[in-house]
């Protein structure tokens, strides 16, 4: 989800609509951790920076945090 998004009404609706997609994105990026090793964190940061809208990027970031724990 890099381009503009038709934002639904309210945060709860947005979260419900894109939660599965954010989780899938985080899982794909997390799977790159062993391949990228020491540069993975910088790579993920640059990927998150490119995501829009910011609310979606935050969802992916939270999913990555959950996978890391």
C-alpha cells in the first residue's frame, strides 16, 4: 500500500479493513531478517518510510514489533 488510499471513516474501520494486509506485509519483511542480517533494521525503516498513509505504516510497524517479541 504505497499509493494513496481511499480512507474509510474512522480509525476502527481503517484498522479492520487493513489489519490482515499489514500483518502479511510485516511477515514478509520479517522473513527477510535472516537474509539481510545487520542491515535489516535500516532496510525495514526505509520500507516503512515509503508506506502511506502513515496510519498503515504504523500498523505494519506494530505488527513487526509483535513478531519480534
